[in-house]
């Protein structure tokens, strides 16, 4: 028994990612077609070269037909997956395993979400018939529980906490301003962020990620085949996924200053990849900044800062584009937008660009490190699923 | 040969006044008319007759281990028709399935009438609940003078427990006349000219009281305490004046209409509870109610009353009322102001089968406790979070356990009839954590470490299904 990973057994050889945002003129089909064909072109393959597909979407379609119909696939296997906001990563993980197993030569992982057609603010959940006793907190409210708990535990003044959260949003907007595919492509002044209308707890509108439409896709092959497609494949070093027991809302030892699921998935991923000092070994990280306090807590859960110190590091600019460890160089969920099923693959897309030196020069990270991390979570503090991947430009 | 029946009467009692009061002057300020002096009690947006009935019954039952055979609910504002309302109260109190639960719905008269039937019966122990929400069209007298409240009396024979007050006698007069009426489905009632029924009521009331006192064996000295209740304010005043002039001056209980309002089916019960809260042992109490007739009951308090008084008292609840409610909110809560909802989907209706499967949790707030580790699970679980034992749990009632706020948030995006939603993670004394909504709370005054207690509420209504469940409110004691 054990989690062994598939380090260096598979590689990404092509990716596609639509612009994220309000696509009033595009449906789910259009987004899927755009992302898939960009990925085919990127890998230099035809659609018929793909042997199997993994489609991630939370609520924009059901079954493999959601993909096979618009792409007019020729009787190929298509799995449709859902794992909350980590859906895109889950599609990627399963496609990687299928290739590593030897079952298929070429697989595509593709994620999509069309959120803007609902007409509602924020996310709209779909729940099975229930007894009406489940707490019906919105996503921002659930994640806002982190802020006062963190501030109290580590003695951070309310005003300082607001400053920390504001700086996280400011940083991600600043990065997103340099990204033509991002939903929000402009810098936002700290005063605007801090003064935005409150949504939940201390969180204002600008502390929340963008509700958007979008799609992203990756083509995966065995590592030894990768150079047939590209001179610069991105190798999969680790894939870790954790679903917790959802103990937070029932277990009084949980204190809302950490995601135990993230800690467990990060530990597994680092072990798979052989990483002992993430800050020293990782070039960049794409993390699940659904709300600003989430990114703050993630810095500690992923080992980028000691417990109780991430707020200081965030203020010091450690995670800025030109900081010691750039976090969310593409703007993150905050600024790139968060079309649920696509987000995990969008994070990999930024690793794909950055580690191959193909990011636009104004946000290309200059580093001699070759590893990128993506972190994707779904659910709420105390009750979530968490995914961590490590990818790298070099094999071995 | 006749056999004296066993002594019967009140075994336990409790009243519930909702947290909020509307100052009647706020109606006048907003509309330029209506309103008046004083305050009225207001059921919150998440309260209804069933939830208030539960709260009154919890107060009544907290200090006794006597269990009823029958639960009755009297009201003019039933949350359901066709579906019995008393079963919701039955479930929230986690009563045995063998207890009959039934409604008496329609006129306010059913409140005191059901109580009289219960108090006089030696055959079964009855939990007699009366609960009401009273209002009318904006600017109407009904809106200003109504009040929302509930009362619960556990009644039966002294064979099942110590009587706090013994039933001595009762009398009724019934007449058919058009005074106040409402078509089912209407939000307000209509009334005939007040002076028409005044005379009829006055005559009936004096007759009923005289006969009840005679049956109780009370001579010319009259009762030590008299409650005059009823839906006809003018007749109530006239009867009170006549009785005061006849020698009962000083014995007539303070009218709660000024601070609480006229509470419909719950009026006589809450007024009686207020008298029981302060009466001495061995005193007689007469309750007279005017509602499509007149009903009178006479009781004598016993030595057990002092020890059997519930907390909080009616006076405590009047004292702690929150007068900060504005008129627009009041209108919104009662459905007279159709406000723009948040841009969020309507909540899903609770489904029948899952609600039934979780009856003890959803209605009774019964969690589960791991028999080996003691870990408390809310909601109840089959697999323990502590050690993973499977199906080794025992039920643990949590509704009356106090808790402390571990963390909280104010959700300004969530659907609510009265945004914002205040949600808290709470840790119960002795173990158990739960995440729930808070109610009767000022969002600006919540803090980590605050003490809270559980209260039964109607979370929302979807497709005509009322979603009952528990919330936390700031601890009252």
C-alpha cells in the first residue's frame, strides 16, 4: 500500500486555454471547441490522434456527450468528471493515469464551465433532494470564516488583516493586468479593493474571484514519446488528491486557520516529486485563490511560509511576480476568473507557458528553477477536496 | 351516587414572546395614521405559529418529566392546512410517537377552549399549546393592536404529578353573530361596527363568569385574580370596567395589550401565564375570554406553584424585548412589502423522504454520541469521526445545551427573507460542534466567544413546504 505517484512517466505536449470572462457570444460547445483545437494545434496533432478524453465540468453538462457532440468525436471514450472546484485538475489527473497505465497513447484532459448564463451572482450549487438542514452559506461566507479565526489565532489586528487580504487581491490583479486571457485585465488600487462593498464577513467584492466562462485543455502522452510532439514537454512529477472527512463543521478541534486536506495533498505531492524544500525548489505556484483569505492560508498549508507568518510574507511581497516565489503569476482565480471545471487546467496552462519560457515577456519569470506547482481545491474550509500537482521542464 | 372526579389542572406551563417589538409610533411615522402608543410583539421572519409553539412548550416542559398523552395546537394562523401542524411541534419536542397530536384551527376562541377541556380532563394528560400571529392591513387597528405569542400548558390529573393550579370550574356562552371574520387565505380580517357586538359580548361575559364562579364554589368574594381576554377591545374594556366597579378593582390582571398586543388564540394563555408567574399559593384565578361567545375558567393555585414556575417568565420576556424593529422590516416579514430578493436562486424545498429519515435530527436536534469515545456528532453520523467505529452511537439531545461561538460570518449574498444572514460555528458545552444560522441577533454585535442557545425556526418556505430547523440565538440567561 502506498501513494507512489507517476513521476516522469507522462508529459504534457500541448495545451489550449480560452480567454476567461463573460462570453455572452459563446456557449459551452464553443468554449470546448476553441480550447480543444488550440491544444491540438499546440501539440501538432489531429483530433483523431487522441485516444481518450477526460472532461471536467461541475454543472455545464452531463456525460461524455457534452464533449463528443460538439467536437464530433469518432466513437472515442469520454469520461465526464466532477469534483467541485477541483474538477479540471481531476480530469487531468485521471487522463495522466490512463496514459501511464499504458491503456492509451494520447489522452486529452479538458475542463469547461459556463457560469454567466445562470443570471445569478456567485456560484449556483446543484444538490440532491435533502432534508433542508444543511447550512446554506454562500462560498464567500464559508471562506470568510478563515479571516477572523486566523487573525485571532495569530494576533493580527483587524486593520492589518484587511491590509493583507487587500494586498493579495492587488497582487493578483496586477499580474492579471499583464495577461491577455484574463477576465480582469487591469490593476486595481488598494483603496478601491479595501473600500469595495462587503459580500461576507470582512470580504468585499474585490476579495472574491471572478465568476466567468472559459475552457482549458491539455494533451498528455507517455514521457518517452513526448519529444515526438515538442522539444519542450512539461513532465508530470506529482499528482495528489485528498478528500477530507468534512470534519470541520462537526469537529471542535478544527480552528479554521488551515485546510487539513491541503496539508495532506501537499505532503503527498512533495513526496512523489522528491521535494524537501518547496520554497527553494519551486519556481512558481498557481494556487486556488478563490477568496483572498484562502491564498493567505494556502501559503502556510503548502509550506511556503511557517504557521502564522504568511501574512507578513504577503505584505513583504514574497509572492509577488518578482518576489522569492511568484504565486499566481497569471492573475489567479481572482483576476483570470474562475470557470470551475476549467480552472485546474488553466493553472497548468500558466506552468506550461512559464516553464517553457513562453509567457509574455512582461510577466515571464526569470529563474533557474524548473518546477511549477498547481493547487486546486473545492468545497469549504473544514470540508473540502484538494489537489496538488508538481510539473517540471526537465525529466529526471 | 356520584363520584368526585380526581383533581385536575395545570401540571406545568410556559409562555413565549418573540424577541422583537414594534413601537406603534413607527406605524404613525411611516403612514401618517394608524399606530398609537406602546408596542406590539412581532414574530421574526423565521418564526411562525409552529416554531413559537415549540418555544413555549420547551419552556413548559423543561422543568418536568411528566409526558403528555395528547398535544393540541390552537391558532388562527396555521402554517399548513390539510397537514397537521401539531405534528411539527410534537417532533420538535421529540415526544413519543404514541402521543396524539392534533390542531384546533380557526377562531381565537380555540385557545382558551382547548385549555379548559385539557384542564378539566382526568382521563389524559394534555399539552395544550396556543400560538398566534396577528396582524392586518398596513394602518389598520389589527396591525397596531395585534401581538404574536404562544403559551403552553401541561394539564391533567394530580395522579400524573403535582398540580400547580387546580381546576375548579368553567362555563361558556355561545352565540352566532357577525363581529370579526376572515376568508381562508386572506391576510387580514374584517370587522363589523364595534358597537354592535359590544353589548352582546358584555352580557355573555358577565354571564359566563358568574356561572363559572358559582361552579367553582366561589361566593361573593370573587377570584383573587381575574384575566379578561378577547378579540373585541371595546367589549373587553367595558367588561373590565363593569367588573372593577362590582368589587374586583385591583384584582384584574394588567392588560398585556399595551406592550405585547392582543395575541389571538394565545391571548388568554399568555395572560394566565403572567398571573401564574406572580400569584401566591392558594389563590384563585379566573380567566374570561370573549371570542364568538364567552368562556370562563376558575383555578386555585397550589403550594407547588412556587417551585414549578418556568424560566423565563412572561415579565422577563417583556423586559428583554427588542424595540429596534423598523416598520419596513415588519411589513416585509409579514408579507405586505414585496422586496427585491438577492440575485440568488430560491432555496430548494425540503424533500419528504429525507426529512422523514432525519426526523429526530431535523425537528428534535438529536445528535449521536460515539459510545466508546464520547465524540458528539451533529448531524448524527453512523461512522465516528473519532476512531471510525461503525454503528456504535447513541442518540444525544442537544436542543437545550448551551454553546459558544468559535467563529462566525455575516453573509450578505445568501438568500434570506431578512438579510444579511449571520452564520456561526458553535461549540457545545460538553462537546459537539455545529455550523448554523443565527437569529434574533445584531450582525454588528456578534463576537467569537459569545454564548448562544438553540431555537426552533422556520428557515424558509419553498413550494409551500416550510423548512423547519434549528438556529442559534444569543443566550437569554
